[in-house]
């Protein structure tokens, strides 16, 4: 997938940026209605960046894949229509 950096508003509970609550993508703000799925990739101890992935459904019923890179404190979104290379 190809990812584009975005701005994400987060809920921070026991840790910072625990889960997304809204995000801005291509000049539009989307509110997250539901986190459909969540998974993790990487391991800092193994030299791989820790990445958190979220499959979210918006208030409008659209589904997006968001990714959080804790090392760089950066959020990105999978570009709709992009494929694995």
C-alpha cells in the first residue's frame, strides 16, 4: 500500500495517541465512528519500527486504513486504490 501523511486527532488514555478519533485527509475532516480492526507490526528491540494499524469506519460509513509510527510520532493513511508492491 502507498501511504500519505495526515493529521490525526487522538484519544490518549494510558498512553499517548492510543486511538484515532478524527483525521484530516485531503482538506476534509473525518470523524471516526468505529475502530473495525487494529493490529501491530515491528519490534523496536529487533530493529524494526513499531507501527500501529487501524481500520476505521467514519460517521459517513467510509472505511480507511490508518498507520501510526511511534518512532517519528507520525500518522499516515493508505491511499484509496493503492496496491501492494
